C-alpha cells in the first residue's frame, strides 16, 4: 500500500524504546509510517519527523497493509489487536514482540481467523543498534508476508527467515537470549569474585572480554558434538577434569564472602555424568541431560 506521494506505508503499533527505534529507521528510509501507542504523547517526536499518528489501533491498522507490532508482551498484543479486529482482514501482521513459540502459533491462528496473514519476528538487537549492520532479526511464519515486505524488514536489520513453522523465530530468539543470560551469570560471578577482593571490575574486564570472545570456537565445537551425538573424540578438557576443579569456585566464593549461586546449577549435572561413567567425555554431553522428554 502506497500513499499519494508513492511512499510505501507501514503501521507501527507500540512506541516503547524499540517501537520508536523501528519507526525512526523506517521514516529515515522514506517510508510513510503510521504510529499508534496506548500513551499517545510518545508519538510527538516521530510526528515531528513525518509520522502520522492514528487515534486508535483500528485506524492505525486500516492505514497500511503491513502492520508491525512491537509491544511489551503477548497480553498487550492481544489487547491491542482485539481492539482492531474489524480492520485486520487483508493485513500482513508482523509481530516482533518477545514471546514463546506457543504464543506465536496461537496468535498466528487467531490472526488467520480474522483474515490477516501472520509473520512472527525476534529482534536480536537493542534500540540503538536498529538499522545498523549489527542488528539482525529472525522471522518465521507466512513466507508470502516475508517476501512481500522484505524491503521494509531489511531496513530494520539483517533478516533471517527460518521457515513456515511460525514458532521458530521465538525459539531461536529465546535460545540466543538464554545463551546471553548464561554468559551474564558468569560475568556477574567473575566481577563479584574479584570485587570482594578489592579489585575493580575494570581491572578484570579486558581479560574477561578476551576470554569470552574465545568461546566462539566452543559454540561451534559443542554444536558439532551434539549433532554427531559424539562427546568423546578429541576431548582436550574432560568432564572428569572440569568437575574435579569446579569445587574450587565454591570454596573460593566462600573464602571471598560471595554467593556462588549463579554457578551452582552446572555442578550436579557434571557430577551425574562423571558418576555415569562419562568422565572422559566433553562438556557438551551436559546437553543430553537437559532434554526432559528423553527416557
Ligand atoms: N528494548 C530492548 O533492548 C529489547 C531488545 C530485543 C527485543 N525486545 C522486545 O521488544 C518488545 C518491546 O520492547 P520495548 O523496549 O519497546 O519495551 P518498552 O519500552 O517497555 O515499551 C512497551 C510498549 O508496550 C506498550 N504496552 C504495554 N502494555 C500494554 C497494554 N496492555 N496495551 C497496550 N500497549 C501496551 C507500551 O505502551 P505505553 O506504556 O507507552 O502506553 C509501550 O509502547 C518487547 O517484547 C521486548 O521484549 C526489546
């Protein structure tokens, strides 16, 4: 859908930190952007840059074929889209709100019942990264929506379409966020440990950054072992060795007067594998214990 100037139109529902960054990126590339937000005052800076502010979610949805949704959570998405139900038919809804694969499947079915096509998205960026080379997005669901609106989606960041299974974008998004939070647990523990000894975080930072950057090889190597289901060949750092040394984290934490609770969950998993005779295996074997559907 284009306006009288020929500009392609995009509607954006939600003007939090991320929705505002998405709208700004589209405006900067010459898209005609209609915005709506529950708290209307947040649209002022975008209107000053050329956005049109709709006075209801329904009016915003009516304004463009492509409707980008960026709200706090799926409850807010349901609240907002329910108010715009009559206008949804014929719309391409691209929802980049964080959620679960199950929520994405449920919303896709709900949208389809109302005549809209649905693409789910996961944003792998923080607002200042939007429209830079560092930002990337996962998409899954209706390929027709992805293909038809790829130009607009590519403005926001590098687009990765994962397939028609609509839950995949949320799955990949949560997988990457899980990796990030796991890394943050290690970072927090490291700074707490040195901090309790009177060392500044800044004195450790260059070494910690160098150490963590080196984990990219571990990411790829672990994936290879998991996909081959072979945790034993070429092991240079066995579970038995790592489990034996892991206790030092708890002893040192106690000596320094800090909690080691962020590191604690890995300890019993390593011990279970060693007790089961897998001490010679690689740490990647821990993944096998996390699948609770396996007997
Ligand atoms: N910001 C970030 O770094 C991350 C990066 C990765 C992706 N996430 C996800 O993006 C979604 C939006 O995040 P956000 O940063 O824009 O969040 P807020 O600034 O808190 O804005 C929230 C917007 O949602 C509106 N809202 C909340 N509840 C309702 C509701 N019941 N009905 C209608 N709108 C609602 C809120 O409106 P208002 O408070 O201004 O009236 C904001 O527009 C999110 O899924 C992240 O996980 C961001």
